[in-house]
C-alpha cells in the first residue's frame, strides 16, 4: 500500500486506528474453543465487526508462534482474511544479518503477504535493507518504544548531544524513504514527540501504548500529526478484549467506535495541518 | 544446561564449536528433496555426523519460518532430535514488550524446548527479563554483531565515552547473571574483544562470523577466552554446505573436524587461563 493510499484511507474513514490482533488463546471467549481454529474465528469476527472503523490490523506474531505450526496457520488465515484496502502489519520485530533478513522478508512479504513488518534497528542497515527491495511494502523500525525498558538504551545521549532514538530515526531514514519506512514511537513518549517529529517530519509513526499502556491519543495527535496525518495509532487489548462473552465482537466494535470518533474529532481539530 | 555443564562439555570434546543449522531448501543436496521433510532429513544427517565434534547446534529460525508452518514443524523435529547433552540455541533475535516476550519465552523454551534464545537489546530490561524466569535456560543478547551494519549504532559513543555495545553489555549483565546470559560478539570484531572482555569477564560469548564472514578463530580465542573458555564459536555455511552431493554429511564432518582440531590446539595453547 502506498503512502497516498494510506492517507486517503485515513481521510475516508476518519480514522487512523490500527487494531492489534494480540489474540491469546487463554483470553478469547470460551464458546470459541469448540471451533476448528478458535484464534482465526476470533480474529475473523473482530475483523468483520471493525473493518470500517480501522485502517489496518496488526497481528503480533508472538501470540501465534506460541502455538507452534498450528498458530502460524491461524496467522496466515487471518492475514489472508483482512480486506486488501486495509494495512496488514506483521508485528514481529525482526532483524538479522542481510542473508537472514532476506528470508524474513520472503516469509512476511511473500508467504504471509503482509504490507508492513516491524523491525529492530540494532544491527544497522544490512539488517533492514532486504525488506526495502519490495515495492509497496513497509518496514516499521523501532524508534522510541512505549515500554519501561525504553529508558535503558533509547535515551542514551551521544557525545554530540543526540539521543540514541533520534540517531536511529535519522540514520534509518536514510536507508529508505518516507514511502517505505515508518517508525514505532510509543504513545507513552508524547513528551518527546515534538522533537522526534522535527527529526523525521514526513514519516508515518506506528504508535502503540494508547489504552492498556496509558498513552494519550490527544497528546499523540497534538505533537505527532503531520500534513498527511503521519500517525497510525494501535490499540490491541483495549479493543479486542472488551468482552469475554458471546458479544465480544460487538463490544470490540463499540470500543473501536469510541476511538474512531475521537480520531475524527482530532482530524477536524488539526485540519489546518493537513495537505 | 548449566554453565558448569557447558564448560565440562567443552573440555570433554575439546571443542567450543556450535554448528549453525541455517538450512536453506534451495541449497541442500537435490537427492534429499524426495524425502517427506527434506529440511529435517538434512539436519538429521548433519547432526548424526557432527555431534561428537560440536557442543551445540544453532538453527536460525528465519530459514524455517520462510517455509511457513511446515518449516516450523521441521524446526521442532530438528530441535527434538538434537541430543540432550548438546546446547540447542534458537537463533531468533526476539525482543518485545514484557507480555509479548513472555510468549516468545513460552514458544522457544516450552514448545521448542531450546536451551538458549538470541534476543535483541534495544527495548531494554522488560523485553528480556521474561526469558530469565526459566531455570537452566539462556538468553544470548546481541552485543557487537559481525555484520557491516554493526557500525551504524553499536559504536556510537556516549557523552561518558562508553560505546553503545559496551553499555549494552554492562546494562544487560545486570538483568541476569553469567549463568543465564551470554552475548553475541562477532568474530569480525576481534579488535574490540579485549575491551569487551574487561566489561564482562565471566560471560559466555556466542561468536558468529568465523568462516563465510571472514573472522579469525585464533584471534577470537586470543582476545576472548576466559577461565571457563567463555566462547561458543558458531559456523554455519562453512560446515553444512561443504558439499552439494550425497556425501554432504561426511564432508560437513570433515569441515567440523578441522575446526574442532584447531579449537583443541587453542585450548592447549591457552590452558594456563583455564580454571
């Protein structure tokens, strides 16, 4: 999916919501466990009930890997099921030397047919560049993450006064372009978003951490929105586990609707920024 | 596997060789393609022919993931097949927020029953600590990698004069102990090994990059060996693809034997360092 198509989707749906399919066999409603593939059945119903409110879905691959080969089948079926006009992000946080990253690219962009893959920056350019050889696919590089451990290394200041996450953004921005590279910037890091936005004005950010992790959507929009919105805000647990009952998909829809409505409001509020 | 058991194995076998099972369906001998599971069949014959010369095997999970669920079945069969007294390293370079890393730990330490897992440090402590809750298992954290891209971030110097990879070693060493944590230090980085060894004197290093990537085994031993050897040197392509014919496993054995003999020599040469 191109950047312009993504922006058009956001405008059309008045939403920059991505729904995280962190589907945990221990948390899905019990009545689904009787079906052939409970994980896929759960995802299918979530997708059926929320696809008009979201611009993408982000399966976290760990949840599927934890179930072995059968889980990977559920992942494949889920990714195939997501309609083509929605962004499919495989949240796998991969990264290895070149010949290995090439295989991960093959796996996620060919076999699973994802539009985007999250990748870790620590190993530098050759760990990332194989993913950039695919047209209309995205890599989403960890920039400043939402978790507590982000303080361990991401804020280390170089002798030139540049924090590690800023250097990661600046250097990784040179690997590709704003048309094939995004960055993960946690919603809990809104205080740094203004400075981050100056470093990479055009890139889309994938923003986790709204909801369960405590980030604020309005702050993210205030400090992070650029002239093509430039934000994909992910919510996982706060939406998909809205109910443990048979009404789980309808309840998920209600939660997604609340977020989408807040997003529509924010898009109106910052309309003067948009191109 | 405990650190003392690992050291005992190294002494008994006079080897600190780990064989990387980067098994690529496009590179294995053609006669294997007729079997039910060519990847497993290849690995099985490699393991049968080299297990007395190596102290561990390291399947790079990307090679298996690239084949979808069937590939993950080959991975599981391979890992189950490796004898218990050899270290099984899942080279997956995972790392995510705590609740997700917990799932990766479940996947690799419970489902695949690996002894060790490679992990990426960028997201800090909570991305790593779930793996440390397992007894007798290891995390192997990326320190200074063997690839060209390692220059992008790993050598950034902080305002306190500490390079990023050194800070990663020092900080990550506090998450666990030398009994459950190792570091990846590329063989191509031997020039930095003395300084690195001072930062983490007791930890084992997993050392890729000997062979195809051009690192020198004798330099790694000279600068990296500690009183319990502290080195696991991995070789993948240089051993497993020694021949494309029906004699591939025997030829792999010959290549592994050459490395093991050099290792025995180095263990003798530095015997005064060993406890």
